[in-house]
C-alpha cells in the first residue's frame, strides 16, 4: 500500500505543473489556430533538420570512433571526450562559440539548427558507435574473411541491420530538439518562434495564460508520442569484443578534430576580444562574486533536491509498470509551462527563486535521468529485491541495505550532472527570477545586448563554476566510497 501511494505521489509530482495551470486558467480556453500551426511547423522543421544533420555528421564521426576503438585506445578516449564536451559545458558557451565563429550569424531557424548540430553531433556519434559495435560485430568478421569491401558491407549488411537503430536515434533527437527552449530563445528571432518560445511569450510578455496552457498541452502530447517511439533508441553498450576497425574511417577522426578545433578557436577568439574590454566589468563591482557564489549555491540546492528525490524513488523498490512506461514516454513538460506553474503557486519575492529554480530543474530533469540509465540500473536490482522480500525483509530495510547502497554512486553522478546544468542556466532562471543574480543571467543579458565579447569573458567564470561543482560532487562520491570500503 505504501509503495502504491509513493508511486502515485511521484506521478502526480511530475505532472503537477500541468495540473496547476489547468486549475488556474479562467475564462475558457481559446487559441489562434494559425498561430499554433505556425509554431508547430517551426518546431517540427528545426527539430527534424537538426536531427537529420546530427545523424549525418554523427555517422561520419562514428566511423572515426570505430576506427580507433581497439587499435588506438588513447586517441579514441580523446575523441570521446571531445564529442562530449558540448554536452557538459554550459549552453551559453556553445552559443558564444558558434555565434562568434559565424559572422554574420544566421538568426532564426538556420541558427537554431547549427547550434543544435554542434551541441549534439558528438553524442550522436557515440550512440551510433555503440549500436554498431552491438549489431555489426557478429557479421563484420565473416564479411572481412570473405573479402567484402567496406562499401559493399554497409550497403548490403550494415545499413539494413542498423536501419532500425538509426531511425530510433533520429526519433529521440527529434523529441529532444522539439522541446528545446534556451537555444531558440536566444537565436530564434521573430521568424524562428517555436512552440516553446511561443508559450513563453504568451505567459511572460502577454500574460495570456489560456492559449499558453493549450499550447503546452499540445506540445506535451507531441513530445509523448515522439519520446515513446524512441524508447528503444537508448544506447546499448557493447558486450562484443570483435574489432570493427576495418569498417571505420579516419575521415570521422578528422571531422571531430576540425569541428572541435573550430569550436575552441572561435571561443578563444571571443575571449581575447573580451580581454580588451575587461575594464567595462568594473560596473558590476562585487556583483560578479555574488553571482558566482549564487550560481554554486543554486547548483548544490538542486543537487540536494535531486538526490533526495532519487532516494525517495528508490524506496519504491520495484518500479511499477505504469510509472516505468510513463517515464520512458515522457520527456518533460514544457519548460515555460513548468516555470509558470511554479510562479502561480509560489510568491513572487526574489528569495523564493532559490526554491523555484531547483524545483523546476527537478521536474524537468527527472524523466531524462531515468532514461539515461538510472531507471535501468534500478530495475536490474529486481531479483535481489524479490529474494529479500521472500526472506521477510521490510521496505525500509531493503532500501537501506540493498537498493540505496548500489544506487547511491550513480544517483550522485546524475545529480551532479544536473547541478552543472544549473550553474550555466539562463532560460529557466530568466522566467523564475526577478533580477540577474546568477552568472548565467548576466552572460545572457550581455549576449542579448550584443556585447558578445564581454559575455565570452564572463563565460569563463561559468565554466569554472560548472567544473568546480562537478568535481566537488565527484570528490564527495570518492570520499564516501572510500569510507564504505574501509
């Protein structure tokens, strides 16, 4: 009974922003169909094209990862790190680098697509490489023995075997880009308004809540369909040892190196330009130090909130089937909807931002963390939980002795990852805060006022704050594991 109530409470918490706004809207639901179709068209176009180019460049980059996987492990490790860097650094750093490297920058849908591709092509390459290692290992050796060419293998065997996996990865990427908010907010412009940005404009700029709620429900339904189709697109890490190096290509290595070299060069150029204007930062005085500390404080509040929720989730033991299905098919509610739901039920006073922002990240990140492997790890403990229950162990005893000790380190890593996102956030904080009190908000204000050089200079502090936050989390995990072993 307690497990059922806990599972139902978790489900209610995840959909609470929608419930809040549904009961807050008065005067009926009205929507302009032309406006809705225009925003949906923009969202689908940018998400489809972003996913397509990510898959295209990601496949070429994956050939480089395959080529170096076994015979060049050091090079392979470097390439993997380069591929993941855009995922771990604050999104404003990616925006600054891309916008500074492309002059004039194409605002609107083309700009959104370019930023998305730079951010996700590396992660896509890793997903494709893992899937190829899983699917092609058994056939590649036989094809190599009989003298098949690489082109013939891919045309007759490789692509047919990988087709389903590529479609699922494409669907997953489309769902992720469809719900993107921070990138369209900065580089979308008037012609690149997506559903997410339109919801934001309706609520924040026009105070038009009724159509905003309808737009949010439409977006959530579309996201649910897309993400449910992509459930099987999660990465499967290979257990095969067969070498696929002959199927790889150094062209993929060069592509990764060229894109990331251009990325770093562009960012370094922006920072150098910013150094020439460093005197202008004096107008902020001690505000920068306070913003740095505020960003770290928010990050650790969020870390604590996520850790607490994951601990409570582990109290379920075995994940109910309905909750597992829901989390696998539910990317997250609309970012704007979630934030404005919190605005309705929390005071507008500035200091409540320290409550609202961690709660928003908790609501928005939990479904993603569940699908990133946390849920699979928890479900893998089912046999141990069943044995413990058959021996008469209670729920709290199972949580204390079995579930949490094995989930704690993974939960800490996931919570630390969310905390680093908070350090570099500007989109969620822009909605929920009444002042620019974090580094991300200050950098975003500089970017929107066309002071890209100063923004790039301050983004170094963002990188420092995010890195410091993540390494503190890793240090806590190391110390805790050492204590446990001793």
